[in-house]
C-alpha cells in the first residue's frame, strides 16, 4: 500500500470488471429513458397548470403550453414508448439468459465454467462470455418473440456476433464460438449456423454447453479467463446509473 510523508494512503479500488449483472447496461438504459420521459411530461403538465392559473385559460402562453404537452404526448406514444419497451424486453432477455448461465456455473456439472455478463471492452458490449474446457463462447441475447427463421435473421445480428468472436479471439488467443440466443422465441432450426454463428433458443443453451466436447485444458481455460478479465480492467467502464436495482423477476419470460 503506498505511503506519502510516512502516512499510509488507501487507494480507491476499481470495480470488479466481472461483477456486472446480466443486462445491467440495457436495464440502466431503460430506467434512464423512462425517467426522462416521466420528467419531461411532468414538467410540461406543471407549466400548463401554472400558465392556466396565472394568465387564464385563453392566454397564448396557456394555449401554447397545452399544445406542446399534447404534441409531446403524441411523440412519446409514437416513438419513445416503443423504444423504452424494446430496452425493457432486451434487459429482461439478458437477465433470463444470465440466470441460466449463473445456474450452470453454480451446479456440480458446471464446475469449471466462468461466466462474465455485460462485458464492455470500450467499443461495444457483449451480453455474456462463457469460458470453460469446452471453449470460449460469446452470447448475444435477442428478446424477439414468436417464430424466428434462421435464414431470415438480419445480417447486422450476424456481423455483431462475428465481431464479438474476433474480439475475444484477439484477447484470449483461443478460438471462440459466437452464439445468438433467443430468450423468448421459437427457432425453426435450433443449433443451425449461418456465417459461422450458431442460433438457438434459451431453453437449449445449457444442454448445448454441457454436451460440447472439450477443446481447452483447464489451464488454457483459466488463462483465457484471466486475459479477458485483464482486458476488461483496462477498458473504461460503462457509466451505468441503476435506479431500482436489482432487476424485476424473470418469471415472466
């Protein structure tokens, strides 16, 4: 521990880069958007009331503020609320998949698995990273509902998963497998691959990982995990400000 003029100085510790919660960034974004929306509507409503009481209901200020409130409500219902709902569903999907992975790591069968959630290397976000003797896996979670046809999955999703694989391979020096996991959808061809990216529903994720053949020794897996942790520590943490954490129950998924 460093000293200055003979006095011991306790340096602040950086947050553990592997201690993030599943969906933490997505949940923080949802809460931030919801709060800003409520504050904006509340301020406009208060101003409308104040102008009405101070200048009368026929005042241009009151009429203008009332129109502004109505327009804002229209914009919020048309554009903002769908965006907020999308972030909420995305966070819930990551929380659900993260819960499955945490259960795997805590089981006797899952001994040796290392799970990192919501990893940021300063340029993008990886929902989950799984490291074990079965290999290194990146998991991109999608919360789309209904039926998913593998052949129609958007190319941007595949490129995102490929970029995550390349990033992890550069960091660890080991081959990584990119997975796209759908938390709520039915996948027509589960475990099928497109452009090197494997797609599957969340209900099949743990079975796939457990049955995956060994590709790394225990020492190699530990070294890969250590390299990821070191890289995360170098990267600037995302400025999340969570309100109302921990997340709500995942039982609805």
